[in-house]
C-alpha cells in the first residue's frame, strides 16, 4: 500500500550523509512542508506542537522572573532602523522592504522586522520618564524575517518564529544581571526540558550582536560535530538609549540614560532537538517536550479483548497526565512500530493476546529499543518512571558525546588537524586579536563559539595564542557552526 | 504627585462622546501604546494578557474539535494571490507589498498576508492526494496586515492578531457542518467566556467574504448601539479547490475536488469587551477573561497586622486559583480603588484595622459597586461565588441592553427614523435584492448584519421588503457597524 510505504521506507544514515538524513527526518516525521514561497517553511502540526510546548514552558519560566508579554508592529520605518549605527549595518543588508501599501507608494519604506530593538526603543522613549517606570521587562512571541540566500528547515529560513525579550533598567549592574539571568534561564531550559547540554559563555567582539556591548551565548553540539548557537542574551549598556534618547529622572532628581538588554530563542531549537537526539530510525523526542509521549499499539487487534485492554491502558496513562495515544488504525504492528520510531515518540506499549493471558504488556524505549515487560496494573507507574529515565538518558548520552568530541590543541598544526579530521569543539587559547579569529576561520572554517564563564575562560600566565603564539588572554571553544 | 494623577483623572463620559471615552479607556487602562509606525498599535502587557487568555481558551476549544495548529509563511507571491478571482479583487487594494529582499529587487513582488486562504490552498494542493488525507483541520495564530486608511486600537489597524482556521473535506455536507460548528464554537465562547451575547446568522451576498459561497457571522451590540462583527465562518464550497486544483482520489477511485472552510477571530474582541462592558469609571473585565480577577487593598496599611492579613487573603485566593494581586504600594487607598476601576479588575477586597477587629473584610464588585462584608474565613468561598455572579450579571446586563435596543419597523419611514434616533439593531424584512441593501445604506448608513438562522430568518408569506415593498424573502438584522 502506497500509504504504508511512505513512512517505513528507510532514511539516509546519519553517518553517510548527515544533511540528507536531516532533510529526510524533517520530511518523514512531517515536521515541515512546502509552499510556493521561496525560502520560507510551513511548520506542520507535528512540528508546531513541539514549538507550542517550547513556548509554553519558556514563557512560564520568563514570567516567573517578572517578564510581561507585549506585541509590537511587524514593520520598522527605515529612519527608525537607521538610528543606531552598528545595528543598521548588521541588519540592513538582509531585510525585506515594504514599499507599497494598498495602491500607493509609501512616503518612507519600511522593513519587516529582523529583530525589534529599534521598535522597543521607540516605545521606551515614549513610556519611560521616571525611575518609577523601571525596570521594563517586556517580551514578545512573533515571527521575524531575514533575507537569507540559502535556507534549511528550522536552521535557516527567511521567516522564523522566536521570542525576543527587551528590558530597560536604571543601572548598568541591573542590566548585566538580567542579561546573565536570562542566559541561565535558556541554559536550564535546554538542559532540563530539551535534554541538550550546553556551553555557557561570552561571544568575542567579532561574533557579538550588532549594537551590543556584550553578547552571551549557549552553544550545543550536534551529532555531526558542528556547533549550534542555541540562544543569546545581549547587554546593550546605554548605547541604544543614547541613540533613541531614552532618559529617566532618577531618585536623586537627575536625568539618566537607561541600560538595556535583549535575548532571544527561535524555532532553531527544533533543529537542535533533531540533530542532538535523532538516529537512523528517525526523530527522538525527549519526553518533556514530546507532544505524544507514548503510543499504545495493539497486536492482533481483532482478537477478543485486545482493543479493550489497549484502550484501557491508554486511558489510564492519559489520566495520569502522560500524553498518550492509541493507534487503532488497520495498519500492521510493524508499520506502527516504524512510525513511532520515525516520529520520535519516546516510548510505545505493545499489547496482544499472549500478553493479556500473562496479565502484562511490553514497554519499548525509543532511545535504546529496550523492551520491558510490566504487569498491566503497574503500567502507569512504570511508564512514568521510564519516561524519566529516557529524559535523563538522552541528556547523559548527549553530554558524553560532547565530552568525547571536545579536543585540546597544543599547536596550531594540531588544531588544524583536529579541525580537519575530528568534528567537535576545540578548546584553545587566544590572544584576543580579531586577526587571529579571521586567520583560524580562513584556515579551518572554525569560528570562536564562546569564551566560557569564570576561571575556565581565563588563560593562565604562561599560555600562548594557538594562532599567533603571542601571550594568550582567553580560553575559547572553537568549532564549525550552523 | 504626577504619577498619582495619571490614572485617577476622570475620563470622558460614554454618553458625552463614546469615541473619546473608548480612546481614554484604552489609554488609561494601558491596553495599547504608540510607536512611530503609523496605523499599527503596540499591545501593552494589560492588553496582551487579555489576548493570551482569549487565545488559550479558544485554542483549547478548537483542539477539542480535532483542530491542529500550523504556521505558514507571512508572504504571498502576487501570482498566488491572483489565483482566485473574487478573492484577489477583495484583498489586492488593501495589502502591503514587499518588493525588495536584502539589496535586491524581487523578481515577483509579494504581499504580507491579509489572510491565508491562498497559502493553505497551495499547501493542500501538495499534501492532499487521497481520501485518507482528509479532513485537514488546520489553524494558525498569527498577525495579518490590511492597509486601512483610518485606524483605531483593536477595532481597525493595519496589523492585527488573529487566528485563521482552514479546513478541507471530502464532501460538501462535511464542509457545511464544520462551518456551522466553528461559528457555534465562537458564539459559545463569546457568551460563556466574554459574557457577550451574540446574534448568529448568515451574511447576505453583498456582505460575504471574498471568494466564499456562504459566510456565517456572530454580531454583538456595543454600548453606543453600533454592531460589531465578532467572528465569521466561511464555506468555500469547491471554488478554491478548482482554482488551486486540490483533488483527491475518493474511496470509489474517482478524482474529486475538496470542499473548504475558513473561520477567524481577531484582537477586535478586546474592543468588544471594552465597548460592551465598560463604564464611565473605565474598563470592566468579565472574570473569566480577566488577567487579574481580584486586587487586595489594605486600608491604613502601616497599622499593625494589616499587611499580614492582606497578604494572607491574597495567598488564600491564589491557592484557590483566583488570579489575585496585593497592592502594597505606598499610594492612597482612594487611588488604588480608582485604579482597580480603570483597569477593570472584577472585584477588590478592602481590609483595614477595623475590619480585622471584626474578623471581616469587604468585597467590592466592579460591575455594580456593591460592597459585601464577609468573614475572613469565608473569603475564598465568597470571592469565588461573587466572581460567578459578576460573570453572569455582565452577560444578563448586555443581553437586556441588546433586547432593549432591538427595534422592529413597519414602514421605511419608521425604519429611517429609528436608524436616525435609536441606536441599535432594526429587524426588518428584505426582498433579497442587493439594490435595497444599497438604498438602505445610502439613506441610513445601516448595513445588513445578518439573516438569523432557522425560522426567525424566514419571511412569512405576506411580508414585504422594508425598502422596496415587494415580496420579502428574509428577515434581516440591520445596524450601523464598526
């Protein structure tokens, strides 16, 4: 049957062609679809449900820190985009321009927001007058547009979904604290909810956001050894405030500029989930983010009592808050197993006449394929326990993978050889000079991913730059990146 | 203090200048803000939190009927928009055009979606092949753009937030059933959750959606006697399917066109809440949709034990699931009362030293200003009960208002006089001829709002058209509309 073939058909192996494997998974797990709009993706129900879970959980964590949601216009007049010099240089080359509204040409063209710093500044200029108006802790969930030349679903597309937080504070210290706080919200979210271990650190000046004083980042390692920047948090100091004249009367009755931050996460995270956890059978979803956590698959479903028992188990799990569905279609069990694997549901439960005779059913883990026989009366408890184990195992496995694929380098030759032959992170000292970053990129295509926080990021007295051999200032994680 | 004055300052009375009253409420309740982007609004935290509640509740109701969420591109290539003739005629004059991406002119210009029928059709053309692929029950939450000349917050702006459902079915009957089903979801949502009574009915051909076979609508009556179209559901028949070639192989092995529907609701609903329930003290929010349902206001808060008791009450209510906050700022109680009224929190609780002595506190209803003394140990139960009563009273009051402002008309002169002097709905018979609708609009600015469902919408044998006097076919609710 054509329909049956579609999903079961094997996909490209990760190790043969990782890019093709990714495309296969995205397509066969039905995460995205295509329309005639070039470079823009359709996020289909299976993909969008993942995004909904991400959004709900992140939003909850934001609100716990006092953040409030707002919605700002999707258009930015050209004059507004131009107010902050570094910012416009960073974004103007990659925006989409609206030139006509209705039947008339606009007096001033507007771009579709690539990010909304300028709009938030415009609002803050009007709304902030006194120290009583601070802090502003605003966030919005929306889509943004960047006119990319080459695109890939979730990783790089002309339009993507994200959240962008924009805060304004009375002092530099408070802004810095918020910048770090939100980076930690992101890091905890990835590790706890998406089971993706991250490096936390600072971007070099070369890699920081257009207009920022400092950019902090979390970086994760994909299965092909390439890094993915998974979330960033920027401290703007008072640069935007000066460009947009955002001043407030402080308690001491003097006029001061506010200090601002912004921080964002995108649908890229879905790409990260795929590339960190997926395998040659398809998608593997960590239980916490999985829209469907468990599928119950009856074996010999026409045999007496099987469908009843399967439905009963499904209901018990649902009542216990486990997102479960029953596959009662007329497809074969084998087809259903493959589908569960391709779609990445964390576990399945098989139950047939023989199981029922013995008063048991079989739990099958997506992450290890392990089969576990459990008594039907224990199915709720055992399933909950298993989902916890799967969540933990996915994290541990990804962390072990990253550690195994993180290398040191004592000489530039070793660095180049590792970059060439061993995909992963390379930890190496750096003098702080952008010229060395450029050289390393030219020689290896590696970029500086981050300078880790704290003692780890500081170079010892006698350390030398991996590239130029001069005195080193920082330890940097280098890598090839998406 | 300047800060204190801002909110307490009185607003324009509804009866003096309704439009100015609306603007005052929107501004002073801090629902929206302004940026330099003309015709587009900023939705501030107090406004966006209402939208979040609307979205969460509607989304839950959609999903109960099997609807799945997706996300489609925000751009529509011009050639795609032009595929369905009526549709392009309806929307082309009011769209925003993107002509440049990055530094290059586009080969084909694209509009920012004013609605996404064409994109869903483009997707369905690719994804629907067999009866097994049906039905498709997709919805998306997004923003859309229509290049309006005059704008008002929530009611009419160049960009607004909405949901748009787009379904595809194997048969005409199934499509019609879904169209009505979603209209009923909308109507129930307004009546139950927003406490807004609605008329349900069909639009005349003149008023129906561009490209639809039939448009169904819910209409509500604002306090100034003007109607607001509050939600619409369209049956497209197979018109779009023919234009976009969306065919499937049915069970009988023949190729057939799908039948489609679409249905949408927008941030206009926030305008409806304001204009149905608000009063001269500001916003009045129905408890179910109110982001803050209750505010606890300590009286003589520095007196011993007052803040503790107030905080205790706040915690008890929160634990009971009532969205409560404690106002522990240093402003006067009078200022806090005004603020609660302006922001439309459904109830407040006042508690001071004398109350504590008597073991009681005072509940104050926003809808009636009634004060109710309750024992502190009963505060949870009494508050929950009161919120139910307020929800019900707001609905009853709005329904009574609509019934009082719904008029009949035996002659065209009476119709014109009522239209001139008595704002509200006018029920009158109509021959079915568009010329009469045009005449009525020219004479009175009234439009046909809807033909009610069932027997009510059918004209009796001897009824005549209110305008031309010929034989009537339908009963129509007429009104001036936003």
